[in-house]
């Protein structure tokens, strides 16, 4: 039998969290060509035999905000130019990683039909790029846009990592009985959605999320459980009010709701997330399940995932991740 053909993917943002994670998770399935917007010119790309472009690179929120022109250059001009060249050179699929920031900051529930009203430079630039990219989409050039919420996973940047550090340091945490609902997505589920879009070759806008939205208090409980750390979650009446005054944006992330319903995306892709929120938190803290065939060098246990593939459980730091 001949060697099995691998689709070739040009990926930007290769050193970013999503780009490097997707390469690691699917390195045995796809062949990757890595491209750096910082160190290479788009005009110099060799598109020979490139089947797919996965554009993960972006200028995200900064503590010290750049002028909008900078966001436009990196988040609009670069991907649109890349997509046009890809189309001219016969690439069949262009996947653009966008963000739920395109919807704005005030909404508590989102679905695929929610009207976009971005207020941050990041969200505005991503929405502008989406519109320009969708103009290029046709039968010979598929444009797929993915809007994820906050991504969590091992070594992922963001607020969940801050909560992990908090749980490790404090036995008593004043964030008890918070009854909000927030949607996140594990890095494994997001990589899986990208793979499904490649498999089904579907055009359009897709909303990514774990199946369950959870409260901040529940999230902290899951983190503590998987760290095997005993904590006490308490509600201190003045703490929330004080936080709202001193750190309003942080207060909103801890106490506010942002619930995602991506039923339309699931129907379009016939999608079933491989991992629950609880499994995602476990993976983040204790190791990684890999959707791959069992490798005796890596695995202590193997069972079937929702796809019928072998799920490999890595032994990490002397612990079996069950």
C-alpha cells in the first residue's frame, strides 16, 4: 500500500497557544507549513500543495492599548491579504480564528444570530476582517470563521490561570455562592472543532463553546478538586461591592454571565464536543488526553472517546490521569 496522503496546512500564529496546540494535537494527521507574520513577508509564501490556511495570529487585548490602526493592520490587512493570495494560488479552505468580542461586552447570552456590536479595538478589527474575508468565499474558496470564548488548557493565558494560582495559594476564597453562568472552551474542544471544519469543508461563521456554562464558584470547586486541594468558598457581603468599585472589569468577569448557545454550529457540523467542562479542567491541571491511537510509550490506559477513537491517557509527573 502507498503512503497515506496528508493534507498540508499553512498555519499562522504557530508559537501562539492555539496554533502550537493544534499542531501538537494533529501532527500525525496533517502536514504543517509554519508562517510568522513578524519575521516573514506574505508575498514570499510558497503556496505549492497548500490545501488549507489556518490563521491564528492576531493582535489581542493589551494592557496598554495600541492605536486602532495597529489592530487594523494586523487583524484585518494581514489576513485579508493572505486570503486573497491563497485564493489566487488555488487554496481550497481558509479558517480564520475570530472572537466573541465581536458581539460586544454587554450581552449575557449569545448564539449565532446575536447581533454584533464590538466596542474594543480587538473586537472591531476582528469583525471587520470577518466581513472582508466572507466576501472572498465562493464554491472554489471556502472561508470558515470560528468565534471562541476564553480558551483554557494547560499553560493557557487568561483569567482561569489566575484562579488556579488563587486556589493554590489560599485556603479561604471569598467567591462563594456566585450564581452566574459563563461559557468557556477547552483547547482540546476548540482544536477538535477546527478539525471538524476541515473534515466537512463547511463555509460560514461558527460559534465555539464547551457544552456547559458554569458559575465562577463551580469553576473554583472543579479546580480545587483536580488539584486535590481543600478550600473554603465563602461569601463576604462587602467584598463584591468593593471589587465592583475598585476593579469593575475584573468584577464583571467574576460575577457577570456570558452564556453561549451554539446549537446552529453543532447542527451544521454534526458536532459533539469530545470533552465535558469537568474533563477539560482535569486535562488542564493533570495532563492531556490525546485523540490518537494508543502509544505504549505515552499511555498507561486507553479507552474509546466519543468518536470511537482511542483516547490515550498520559502519565504526567508520575501520576495517572484518569
